C-alpha cells in the first residue's frame, strides 16, 4: 500500500512519518491485549477500526464485560471514566484527555452536591454525561436509552432531581406527565445548534422524510421528530424505516453506520442555524484521532485514574442503572429502591 493510494492511513505528525496507523494500531491492540470501544460520534476511520461501536449504555456494558487488559476508549472522558469505574483492574486509555462534554461542564460536583442537599426528599437520577464525582452524589444513573424505562420504576409520588440535561429531562417529563421532576439547567452545545426554521425548510424539500432526533435536542426540534431516542435507537430506526430519505437530528458521524447498514437509503443531517454549518459536530469527540489512538496504545497514556472512594461511590448508581435497564438490553429489572438515598447524600 502506498501513501498515494491510502493517504488517510498514514500520519504526517512529527515523529510518526510514514506509519501505517491502521496496521500499527492492529499490532498494538494484539500486543497489549486491548479492546477498542468507540462511540457513534467518532470519525469513520476510528469506528471502522474499533472492536465495538455503540451508545453510552452499550459501551458501559462492553466495558464491564471485557476480558481485555486494556480498554482504549474512543469517546469522551465521562464514558472512559464509566469504563474505569466498572472495570477498575483494567488500564483505561483515552486518546485525548481533553475530550470532555458540555453537559459534564455544566454540572460542577460541589454545586450538584448542594442541589441534592437542598432537596433531601428527592431521589436523584443523573444522566451518564457527567463526571464520576457527580455520579458519586447520585442515586441512579440513566442514559438516553433507558431513562424513561428507569423512571417508570420510580413510585409516582417520589419527587425526582434530574441532572444535568434539561432537554432530556424535559422530554421525559412531557412524555410521562411527571410534574414532580426538578431539572438541572445543563445542555449539550451540539444538539442545541439545530435550527427549527432550517429543519422545517428541509422537511418541505423532502416531504414524507421522517425525522429521527436525539433527546438532547431542545423541545422545538423534538416537536418535529417522528422518532426520539439514543444513538443506537436512532440507528435502528434509520435502518429499519420504510422511508428512502431520513433526516437525522444528532451528531452527523452516526450517519457513517447508517450508510454502511443501508447504502440504498439517503440520510440527511438536520441543519444548524445558518443551514450550512459544522456546528452540530461534537468538538470534544473530534479531539480523538487515529494518530492519538495509536500513540495512546503505544504509551498506554493518557490513562483514566480515579480516587478509589469516588470510584466506589460512583459504582453504586451505575450498578443500579444496569440492574434497572430493560431486559432486552441485557439488564436485570429489579426495581428495588429500598437501599437508596441517605448514604448517597454524604459529601
Ligand atoms: P447516547 O447514549 O445516545 O449514545 O448519547 C451520548 C451522547 O453524548 C449524545 O450526545
Ligand atoms: Fe457531550 Fe454533546 Fe458531545 Fe454528546 S454531543 S459528548 S452531550 S458535548
């Protein structure tokens, strides 16, 4: 293979000249007994080299079950932290440690602890897009694929604190009619960029094309959606829908899997404010590159390390999530809430 034939396989980064990244990653994966886990928002070449691609819940389950020595997590930091919480004996590497998340940033642990302390009678359900320190103050973690299912197991009269995504929280509140949900006002900078005006123009251009949206989108976008769900569920909808053209209102890299699954269909990303921007690409996910994945496998760095007390406290609400998730996702539905609450309030 020459560089001219496969230019994207080679790196021009200093110190990495003429390295065939895909082959080197393959070699290191075997040498390190590593598993590469990737989120759907990663660049296509990373998705293609990964052992497993999935949504936050799928990836958590894979991280908990793997027998690899090293987990190379191609996603954002909170996802890699979840892998470390669930698999503490593994070496967990993240190609770029700056791969954060605006939802995590919107919920500092001290402010969240104060919010909880101010509402001692509420149970706290927290979206997995938060730091391990926030998880440590939480009763149950949820993802976009199990939030509604888990909330349906909380007694109707039990008030809920939902953080940090106001849009996911608002969507569930509207859908379930649960007025006793208090929402933290965080949001995703990526999903907030979709423009209702531009979406309506696109729908007019493609009459009958269904819209599939992630629940991190604001209500004015979700109101126009035919399907709302996690990245995995959007992918399933797009692949199984009878429509030839599907409008996708989430980070556009997921369309790589859609195009692979259904090359016969047309997938169109919902537009941002000026109708033609890249503002709905996740800048945090984009920090991971093939070069950085290669370097992280070579150096086993950057590594996720967590204080053991935080890890143990973050583990409880994650285990509850796994127990309370839909059986079809491999979880066990106990609905047992008897041991939840006061201990989690300790700071
Ligand atoms: P999913 O769990 O649906 O993959 O969502 C993760 C995420 O960060 C979406 O922005
Ligand atoms: Fe966070 Fe939004 Fe990026 Fe998802 S798309 S990782 S919620 S910033």
